[in-house]
C-alpha cells in the first residue's frame, strides 16, 4: 500500500511562538516529526507550511517542504492546497501527522493509512484508544468518540461519551468497545481532502470546536482505528517542550 504523509506547520502559536522551529536535541521540532514519519511505510513525507523559514529549516535537514498560503484557517485547508501543489491523484491516501508530534508512533501512521485503504467507500480515517481514567473521561480537552458496529465514527464530543447514567467512567460496553479517546491523526483520500474547504462548517462543529464533525454533518463516514497504545506527548506548551527535550 502506498500513501503520503503531509505535516501541516505554521509559525503563529499563541502558547509557543515559532513552535515548528523549536529546538529539540539540535533539530527543529518539525524536522523531528518528519524524521519520525519517515520511519513509517509512507512513500512520501512532506511538510506544508506558511513561512519560508520552515522551508529552509526542512531543506537543510533533507526534508521535503512546500510553502502554502499564510491565511488558511486550519491544517486541513493547508493540506488541501498541498495536495494540489503535489499533483496527488484523487485516490491517493494522505495521512495528516500534526507538526507538534515529534514522538508519533510510526506504526500508528501505518495503521491509520491501512484502515482507510481497507474501506474504499470511506473518505477519511482517524484513531482512538481506550480511556482508563475517569478524570480523562470528564475532561473537555480530551475528545471522545463513539463507533458503530463497523468501527466507524458516530460522533465526537468534548463531553463524557457515552454518558453513563450511573455515574463515573462507563464500564466497557464489551471486550471490544471501551470508552474511547480520539487521537488527532487523520487519513484522507486526496480528492476528498481537496473538497473539504468547500464544505460548509456545521453548527455542531462550531459548538464543540471539532472540525471532524463537519465531515459527519455532511453525511460522510470516518473509519476509526482503535490502538492499544496511548499516543506520545504532543507539544502545546513550554512544559510539553521540556518533556520532549528530555526524551531526545
């Protein structure tokens, strides 16, 4: 199976300015992400960014990078432009690896791509893992997802989902269906990704501030790979950056 990894990166971060270029063990963070993604089965790994400084840093490290428009409202919009610039065929599988995930597991990248490849009638895929901690279950910063019998997303929410009327963390619905935390990695078919910016934002998306709800709102399906492993530490704050630097 052939697929492409695209890594969106932008310089404007309110909590961590110039985040893509933050030094991690002598290399910019976005380069660390690209190197980790290159350990997957991807045929191409490319950074899609909004600043020439990111392109220069990537090229200095031997990483492919594209300069895209600076006014994109989301990473998905940026990647849609990148698909056009790269001339990707509509049926190409594209995995969106976030530019602040230097510890991303390469096997997760492969699994999300494979999950989408196995569903030719589905335009998008993502991942999730079991929630074991009640504090995570009620935390609005931890996005939850519920699936149908075929392993496709029914809904994503910041609220406890599914809500257990008896209180606390729901017991496992069955051995194969625990309460699930959504992981922010996505796979798309390139043709669908190019069309995504043209889809009207949904009311649910605005309320929850979850872009993937736009896909469900317009009647499309999202395949969900359930992994037994929690994802590596992402970098949103200076404290996160310090933890990742210790790893390297």
